[in-house]
C-alpha cells in the first residue's frame, strides 16, 4: 500500500480505494505537500488496473478548511513535478503569482476532474473556499447532514476560488447569493441546489459512501470511464472550461489589485498570510 505524508491510502475492496486527507490538526488545509500527495494517490489509484472507484474523504472534524495560508509543511513550488505548462514560479509581481495558482489550483483541479475513474467526495463538517474545489472535482458529492459549505473570498476582492464552478454547482442564483454574502450553505440547501447528491446522517456517511462505491464498481470499468468522459465533455461543451479560464484571469487581476491597494500578500503558497479576516 503506498504511503504519503498527508494522505491515507486504503482499499475498501480491490476495486474501491479511499484517499483520505490527513492533516486533521490543520483541518486538512491544502498545502503543497497535500497537493502533491493527493495527485500521487489519485495517479496510483488510476494506474491500478483493479481499481474502479476512488473515495475522497477528510480525517478529523471537517472535510477541508481551504488553502493553507500558513506555509504548511514547507514544500516549495519547485519541489513538485509540474502538471501544467506555466513555470517561472519565482518571477516577481503578477507573473509568478499567476503561475503558482495556474499550477496548483486551476491546472491541478482540472487534472483531477479529468481523471478517468469515478470519484466520490465524502464530505462532513465544514468545507471552506478552496476546499470546495476538492469536492467539486469529484463525480459525486455525498454529504453528512451537518455539512456546511462557504466561499468567503469575495471579501478579499476575488471572484470566488480559482476553480470557478459555482454557477454549475449551485445554479447562478445560488452562486450569486453564496458569493455576495459569504454565508454558509447547509448540506440540505446544497442538495436542493444540485451541488450534493445525497444528504446522509453523519454516523452513516462512511457506510453509505462505501455502499455506493461498491455498487458503481459492479459496472465495467471502460463503461464507467467513457460515461464520465461523456458527462465531462458535455459540461465543457456547455462552457465550463471556457468560463473557468476566463474567470481565472479576473481572479489574477483581483489578487494583483488587492496586493497593490492593501499591501497584503493574499497568497504566495509559501507562507505569506496577511489576509484580513482569515479564520
Ligand atoms: Zn487565488
């Protein structure tokens, strides 16, 4: 069984793998180590001929608290094999900042969303900002009845997190309300708006997700892969990817503006955290 610093990798059966984010002390905040470990774990599962379904869950009281603004475990951008083509991560100004967010958020999430095997997000507790992207790249989202979702980054002048999928996940009305207010969205409301497939009592969540994964794993793998690809292609034909690329440029502009007017380093990925209101 492969071992990772910040991710637990376990087989439920030979056909179903559980990848669990394991930084409970940081509420599974996504630092570079976690990003790398998730990428390696997903690749391992996809290259295992027996695996058909991947479950993504989080250890500790919450699924994910978003991007790690405190430096995390110390891995640098140049320590990770890039998945995208943007480089020069140390360049000054918007150039380096944009390259970093292209690499570890937009392109990495895009890569995970396009992995061929079905993925199920098993979500409990709180999921904040960047944590949403980790659930959204999965095919199904099964949430506990106490799960809550929030993207508060409009408060920092940014149009939502880097992998901008809010209108697809919540419908445009729901997306507007959650972004404009920064309010929490309950799992029940997220289910009503279409972001969540099922809401399950917390103490039954794991059992239900594994039951679902086993049922999906009864199907032929190529059938699952090609169905996933069909739905992904349909979303992209509807404009998901085009919109995400366009919004990412706005996102970068907004970061640059914020840094210029406030002097605050919203995000460098390597420890700068002077974001007002960061909880
Ligand atoms: Zn950003």
